[in-house]
């Protein structure tokens, strides 16, 4: 996977940036969007988040070593999301606005969605959520057990506000 360097022979990487972006980033855009939708909660916010992450990836692709592009991109996406949250937290909401884009890290459904619906590995989901891999695994275990109980009619389905 690392058969082509991301940096040109002159060391600038400028001539190879578009090729490296096409090779390492473009195949992962669909995954980035699914994770961004999970993080942001709304399509418009997910679109903005992915666009900003792709811009950052394009600027940094000449420094990327070619190993594990999905993990590298998910890190960029997560850090971009965190930066956006800092800005959002710094500017308080008006009375009639609702804060819908914040990630609830304690919600096991986020882990289930990233792994079972979006197809991420435990490690990739952990990276996207910014939690240890074991946390993702235990959340998945609890969420799947809850789903089985709800499907069997043994516990009522709790509705979200």
C-alpha cells in the first residue's frame, strides 16, 4: 500500500498532492460522511464537517506517510469536529436555538451505528469517538443486549426526547 511516496523527489510534495489525495482520501469519503453524520446529527452539519476535514486533509496529504489512511482521516475528522464544538460552546445559544450537533459520548447507540451500520472496526469507531477501543466494545455489548431485550418484548423501548 505504501509503494508510492506522498512527497515528490524535490521534497515539496506539491506536484504529487492531487495524486496522493486521489489515492488515499477519495476512497474514504463515503466513510467520512457516515461518521460525520453520526457525530453531527444533521446532514448539513455533516456536509460542512466533511468539507472542512477534506480541506485539512488536502493541505496535509503531502506529509502523510501512506499508512492507514482511514485512521488518519478519521483523526482529522474528529479533531475538526472537536474544534467546531469548541467554537459552538464558546458562543452561547439564543433562547430559541437548539443545540443538536453535540456528540453524546455516553450514548452506546453511537458505537452501534458506527460499527454495525457504518461498517467501521472497533478501533476506527474508537478513534472517531475519541474513546478507548474497550469502551466501544462494552458499549456495543450493552446496546446489543438492550436491542435483544426490546425485540423480545422484555423491556419497553425508551423514547428519546
